[in-house]
C-alpha cells in the first residue's frame, strides 16, 4: 500500500441546519462542519462557520442556537438554506418551526433530530467561528425509534463529504463498538 499526501481527509460527516433568531426573525443555515465534543456528563456539540455568515450574528447576540439533523428527505431544503443568506432571503418559511424551553433558537419540525443548545464558548480561528454549545434539550421523531433507541436507518441522516461537496446516506452496520476488538485482548 502506498500513501500520497492529501490536504483534506474527506470522510462523511452528518450535515446540520443551525437555527437562530436575528432581529426577532427566524433564520436557518446549513453547516458541514458539525460534531459531538462530549456525550457525558454534559453533552457538548460544535459547529464551524465562516465568519461573515449571517447566522453567526444571531448565535452571538442571543447565546443560543439549535442543531437540526436532516434526513435525506430534506436534502433540497437543506442545500437551499446553505446557498442563500438570511441577510437577503427570509428562510423562516422553508421549514415548520417550533421552540423548546427557550424562544431564542428555532427548531425544525421536519428534521428527525433537534437539539437546543446554549452557547458556552466561541473559538475564533482565522476566517472561521467555532461555536461550542451545551445541549439543553434533544427531540427525536417518535417513528425514528426502535425499542426506545435511536434507529439511524429510520433517521437516514444526510451526510456530507468535502472537498467533493457530495451528499451521502448511511450504509449498513458492519460491527459493534467495544466488542469487535475484544478477541485481541490478551488475558
């Protein structure tokens, strides 16, 4: 096997739509840089955004944002809210919005998973803001559960790869974490 240098590791990531309130108005933006930082005891997530994004203003002003995980069924709308700016386009009618316990971060009814997040830290990188949020509430569509647990095949999250800017969907389960390597552990 030979290795070659590559600038970007293009593995699939879940895409998300962040929600915020700007000047009293609902706004959504698509983010391909999103992830989980810590699942317990407190859940933290992050989104990375180019600095001039309009949504950044609402997150910084209100201190709250939502993370909405779209399924492949929302691919067209997800792509759209990432293509147009809330400065020029009213994106509040693209989705049905609802609110959790805080009215500063709209959540998207159509998305199978929604998280209400309180901004805990903003990391300023050159040309990019990284927003770290504590997940206060999580909502999931009931039909996306099997025996009370998230069923990712039912959720069918929209995945994103860079630098080819492609959307993907999940494949099959190929193993079980914390089990597959046990045969290699010597007694």
